[in-house]
């Protein structure tokens, strides 16, 4: 780690109407003004947020990541007509990525022969800001069950708040969680990786928080009873609990940002986390009418087992093309995501051929082979060779896989 | 003390239940108020759920509580800013005495008149704006006008509380009369002229909230300095709500300017006729609306030289803007203040006793504040590389009250003849053609995230919600 990153509280001069409410409200006189701008004293503001709700414009709710020793000065703030762009303060040097994270990443991306380059229009990710030696501490601000009460799996939506610590993430990135305590050998538990399920500007827009989608592990891959240390720790967290977090990680499984870019997302179970983040990012920008399509293939045992089923059903049809596959609905044939991909072959072929379409696969290892075969079938039906198409997709950083 | 009791019929933080007489009087007034709201409040709004801000306490964390509220179920109540221990009368002849918790007998009628005049403007603006919901340019704007309306209604409650609590039977009668006058009514109009003008379209509404609600801010700020402590505390809490109204106005006009500049840049034209053909409001028309609202509102401050204003000050009833931050004797026996006068065909400046020029001083404070908003508007064409800049007309332009009332003054501050005025008035003030054009744009847009063609979307949503949030649900 180099210099410490912090969030600096600022006021957006383009939106502020100079009503003086914030200055009036601030209990510790951290806000002042001249004839041009209202400004926040970095060394006085303690981030109590008392000024946030009374502001009629939202201008008060502005933050920038800065290195602690180099905040924006009052003179700089007074001179602004608009807020400065998000800068990129020095990032921690690579090399201290935990071994466990390197191993998990290698396994997860084995399907594409290791991580690819990110889409050309992806935002620049911060990685490895917090190490095992110096983890960030997040506070749980929510923990909700996503699956039906009678569902066989307990999948949870957990919201972590980083307070005043900078923890910038992009959709598709992961964070590491360090479960407290030691293992049977008396050693600290390994770090576990979780995909972020919220978009870059927070689970709640403008807040310094993020969401995770965590399934309580009660059996191993062979179906034998096994209690997952970290997933049970996370699923049992209560509001206000503190969690040690490292990362963020991931420089490849990132979404394109250019107008007109499309996403094809294929996932099962908690593999939906990055898809939810990307979808939510796009949903929040819907009004900008940037174009591009969203197509989702989502597999689960039954609707009640499918995380985010309710919210997904509420999304407009012209915003996202959703294709569910349920494998355990009584009285209905088993259907898997690969079946749905074949059924939608025409559109899938068109999107594979679209240079602005990016494809993301996330879920259990087992789904990879099936998805590959389905793509191969679709290609055959449309006079294409999947292996050639796949090579092209990889070369253009349009095909991203994370399986576990 | 600061939390608000919502379990009572009238939510309040003034411990209303401890004074049964007052509680009964207000509970008697409440149905009349609701009847007024049904008749004169926003038209066709009774079945809508609106994403509103409701005060649940008067501390910073509690007074901005957002949720859907069915409009007639909004909980209007009585909220005063927390008392300031040891507060004194800070100006005038009683300077240094402890602030009054009861009305001083000798100031009873004048104080009542001040409160009634302020209170009368609150329902008036609701009446002026009651049809605008039918032509809202977006759900976001519909929500904002409703927020303004319910808070104006609450400000009426604030003033009626003072009348009931401190002025006995006279006060109760005034409370009833406040519900009986009607904006623009020939027989029983509202007290102040500007509050009898029509607010026929959204450009007028935004100008009104930017300019006329800002007069409200300055009047409230002057009353917040009052030696009569309940009035001071009432106004201080009202001011926090008023800021939202100013925001709606300033950002509303800014969004109209933004949209026009976007279209000007896209079509490389500044021809008003072409721009009207493209369905946006040309900048010169916006300037004319600014001229109109600025001058009409300017009259609300009254005559430049006023003995009433002097006695309100000396009596400790109404102070100056930010009185306690001003570094002088706060008595003003010997101070002077520059005031304009018309000498022949020239405008000159003379020095008047500061005590008699308090209206003018408050007007000047207000003008400075309006000017800084106009400066912010001007950044929009500047950014787009468009040379047009908005300017405030001269103080004497289009005035009906005070030293300029008998004269014609051009926007650039020349005393002009009747003939020249008649010749140019249509370049300076909105004509019926201008108003008809603006009126012709008023349609109704209610799809979340969609905006009428003549206005740009806001930079941010309310309470950090997305711009396409469903701010109003129709049932």
C-alpha cells in the first residue's frame, strides 16, 4: 500500500443554489462560503452526514477519492465551476495479492485460459487497495434472504458499508472476506472471494457501500454435509457487525461502457451477482438512452431458489431479455441454461456476431461445458464454426468466464 | 423536545396537548383548512401517491423523511425550531432584553398584522398554482410542485398557530379569514398584489419560486430575527423548507435554458422564430419573464422610505437579514443608507436615515441573491458558446410602488417617456403572444424518466433516487 486513500466530502457547485442550509446545519462549522462557492473543510468535516438530508439539491452529497495527504484545498474548491473528474490516486503496488486469491482466480478463469484483457471501453479498475496485513473494515448495513423461506438454499443479499474508507469497485470485480478465528490447525482462515453484486456507485447510489450475493454452504460438491466457514459467517452477520475485507480484485470480467454496447449474461445461482451489478448499472442509466441490449440466461432449481427473481420480473421487457431455466419444477421437464440458449439460437447468433456484444458466464464449473456445446450448436445452425468464433471473441475481449 | 408527535390529530412539537383550549381551537380550524385544500389545493391530486418529504422531527436527521404520501393525507402540523437558551432581543429600542415569550401588549395589533400578511401569501401561492399539475412536464416536476404546495400549506399552519396561540379571539378570526380570501378574487382578494397574479404556466411557476419565494425567504429571515421568540422559531424552521422551493425555481429555469441552448447548438440558430418552431422557449422570452417577475416581486418590499418599517425595527419585531451577523449598533439612530430617487429625467442616489430605508435594504439583499442565481444561469449559454446573457432589469423598471411608481424606467435604468415605454414595453415584458406560445407548450408528461421537449432532465433525482424514479403514482 502506498498513501492512504480517503473520501473527501465536497459540494457540487453546478447544482448548489447557495441556500446556506448546510452551513446552518453543520454542527462543527466545517462548511463555509464566499460569493462563488460553498466549500467543505477537509480537516474539520468528520463525515457525520447531518448536512445531507436537509440539502434541497443533492449538491452536498458529493465525494472524491483522494490521498489523505493531498485533499482538495479550500482555494481549489472556491475556484471551481464544476467538480473535478474522478482522478486515479496511486494504487497499491501489485505483488502482495494473497496466494489464495491468485489460485482462485486462475481456477475461475481456466475456461478462457486465464484472464483476458477487459473490454476496450471498461472503466479502469482499482485493485488490491487493501491487503491481508492491512484489510479494510466494513460495517454490515443489511442482510436479507433472497430465496423463498421454503427453498432448499439460503441465499443472502448482504450490504457492506465502508464509511470513510475508499473501496472503489466496478461491476464484475470481487472482494475478499477474511472470516474471523482460526482453522483446525490453529491458522487463520483463508480469504474467500465474492463477486460484487452492486454497481460502481454503490448499492444505494452515492453511498459508499456494496452488496454481495452469498449462498450458505451446507454441503460440499459431492453433496456431503459440510459447513462453509466463510459463507455461514457472512450469512449470520447482523446489521452493525464489522467485517475484514481485502481487495478489490479483477481486471478482466468488467463491463463495456461505450454507448450501444450489449451484454449477454449466462449464470446460475450466486453466479448472478456480477450480472445483477451490471444490470443495475445499466438500469440506473436507462434514461440516458445509450442503446445496446441486455440478454440474460439464468438457471436455478425453481423460481423460489433464484436470487433476485422478484426484482428481475419487474424490469421492462424492452430493457432486458430474460430467459429463465428451471431444473426442478415439479411436473415440468428439467431445463438448463444451455437449452434456453439453443431455443433462442437466432438472437444468440446475431449477438455473437455483433462486435459490440460482450458475453459473460458465471456460475458452477459444471455449466461451462454445457454452455460451450450450446454455443457450438447455435453456430452450426447458422453456418459458423464455434472454435473460430470463440477465438475471435477472446481476441476482442468479448468472452469472460468465471466459474467455481 | 424536537421530536414530532404524529399520534395526535395535529402533529406538533409544541406540546399542544398540554393546552386544551388551544388544541380545541386548532382542531376546530383543521376541518376548515382541509376543506380549503380540497377546494383550492392542487387539482385532481386526491388519489395520487407522491414521494414527499415530511418532517418527522426538526433536527437535521429527521426533517427530511421521504416516502410516498397520499396527498390529502399529508400530515400538516406545527413545528418550531428548538429554542435558543438565553436568546435576547437583538436590535431596536429593546435591544438586550430577554426575547419575549408572550406578545407585548403595545405591539399586539402591529404584530398580528405582520403575521397575517406573511400568512396570507402561503395559501395564495397554492391557489395560484393549483392547475399546473395538469400540465406537468414530468413526474419529477409534478412531485416537486406538490412538495412546494404541501409546504406552503404547512407554512399557513405555522402562522395560524401563532395567531391562535397568542392573539386570542382576534387571532382565530384572522385564521378563518386566511381561508376565505382567494387569489385573484375581485371581491375578496389576497392582501399583496403579486399574490393575485396568475401563475398560468410552468415557466411562470419556476420564475415565481425562484424570485417570489425568495422574497418569502428574505421576509422570513427578517422575521426570524424578531424579538417575539415564537415567531422567530417558527420562521427559522420555515426557512429550511423554503430552500427547496428556491431550488425548484432556480433549477427549473436552468433546465429550460439548458434545453434551449442544446437545441440552439444542435441547429446552429438563435432565431426565436426557428426555435419556437422547434418547440423550445427562446432565451429573449425567458428574459422577459425574468423582467416581469423580478419587477412585480420587487414591489412586495414596499416603499423605499417607510416609517412602518422603521417602527417594526425599533419595536424589535422585524430585523434585518442576518441581523446578528451585522457589525453595527443595531439601533440605527444615526446611520444612513443610499436610496434612489427620480430627479427630473434622471435617477439619483441620496442618503436616507437607515432606519427609514429598511425596506430598501432588504430589497437590496434580495437583489444580490437573485443576481447570483442569474449568474449561475449564465454559465449555461457560456458553456455552450452562446453569447446571450441574462441580466436583471434596473430596480426602477416596471414598478408600481415607491419612488418609481409614478415613472417609466427602462430595463437599463433610463427614465423614459410614456411614448417610449409604450413603444418598447413589448420588448421588455412578455406579450400576450409570448404567453400564448409558452402556454401552447404545456402538455402533460407522466411517464417516468420522460420530459417535455422544452425542458432538460435534472442533474440529479430527489433524495438520490434516479431521475426516472416513479415520483408520483396514479391510482
